[in-house]
């Protein structure tokens, strides 16, 4: 899984109150495959998944495929003991902000998480997808879809109702986040704004990779 | 075996066993171990007095917690207190196991050992501050 055969390594961080289902969400996204690497000494838990991203160029021609190695970081429960600090946020390129549709307080706390993100992430408007999780528990719902949608619109971020239990919209939410990030990268010809370690392009030459790969455009970013 | 150990070892080990047993079963009961002069530093955040300490400890957001003590050390202090350092692991709800360190200063007041100072840290090393 961790071999170097990819074009970009992108780190996502799952955030939200304790118990909203962050770990289950990531587990569901990685097909339940147990790639979880928990490093006790450093308190990082992350899962990995490979995807191929095809951009749709403005000219309507489907772009080449880029092999993305996604690392999904979990807070591993440490947010119960301490507030997460700058160092935790700054390495992530995109954020999955989860709340629990059956727990109103977790929804109210989305505002706090947003201000934390605006303060500590690598920039003031990082790419975020808001997920109302546990949508399978419809009879226990405490947050209306419209309320959540309204909040997401206020922040200008996409909103999905997800279920880590049955998989609904889980992959969709991650795909949309990846798309936001890839679009941001394409907008920035000069990628020097991306902080160290947030996005690592692989030095691997992709000449022997996917046939549509253009080596001059991949693997050359030294950020 | 306990009887052959120095008295500060017995006091410290007895406190540590009692403290984590209460913490893991019913945190509210920890109130008996602090006084209004007690200090707690929890992940760098300070709390003084029984009420403030108990508010922090009882509001930690989890249902279940289990502590497992790896090692503990105890010493007598010049003013007849006992200082104890604990290294261990904890598991909260369904989260992965995490390491922690905790330090207690135990003081005898009216023939009862209470905790006058308490410092807690998770053993995590991926932070800048």
C-alpha cells in the first residue's frame, strides 16, 4: 500500500466532536480494509487509500489520470483530553468536518471547529466538506437537513448526509473533497503557497505509469 | 509483600490504586481525594480547588475509561508529603490505546491522605506545543 508508485500524496484530517463517528467513517471509506496504522508513541492514526483522479479540463477534454495516495488522519481520541493544536492541523490539506445528526450539540460545535480550522489550518479558507453522520438513524435525528445545509452555505462548503454504518455518501464526500483540492492545485500554477508536508508529490518518474501521464506535469513539484 | 516496603511506597501505591479504580468506575467519587487548596494541571491547563478540578474531571467527554499502570515511583518529601509518578496506558470508549503520565503530591491532613497537586499528560509527541 505504501509503495512509492503514485503522483501525489494528500493528507486529509477528520475532525468533529468525540463520538460523531470519525473513525468509523474513515474505516468505511477504506472499504473496511484494516490498513489502519496506529503509532502509539506519536498518537497518530491514519488509513490509506489509492485513487485515480481524472480532472475535467475547461476545454471539456477529460484530463489524464493522476494517481493519488490519500492518507486519512484520525485524531485517535486525543481531542477528548486536550484541544488539538496548530501542529495537528497544519499538515493536512483537506478536512472532513463531521457532526452527529442525532446529537444537536455536535452540530452546534461545528462553528467552533470551523473557527479552529480558520485559525490553525495552512490557510484561512482551506478545503472542507461538512458531513452530517449517522443519517441511517432517521428516527433519532436531532438536526434538520435544511439547518445543516444552511450552515454549510454560510461557510461556502459542501454538505453531505452520511452514514458510516451503511456507507451512504461516505465515498462521495471524500471524492468531493479531493476534487476541491485538485481544483485548487490546478488554479495555482505556482504551488509554493502549499506548506511543507501538506502535499508531497512523489519523485517517482511516472513515464512507466498510466499511459496518459505527462511526466513533465507530475512529480516535479518540490513543495 | 506490601508490609516490607517503605511507608511512602505503601501510601503512594495505595493512593494510585484507589485513584484509578475510582476514576474508571465512578469519577464523581474522586472529589474525596482533593481539597479546596488542591491544584490540577491537565494537559497544560490549570485548575484550582476541589470544585474546579471535579468539574474538569467529570466533564471529560467519554463514557468508559480504563487505566492500566505500567510503572509507578514514590518518594518522601522533606515536608512529610509523598510524591508519586505514574506511567501507564489508557483506553477510552472504542478509541485506540494511548499512553499517559501523571504525577501526584500526597499530603496528610487530619490523618487522611489527600492529593494536593496533580499533573496529567498524554504521552503524545506529534505536537509543536
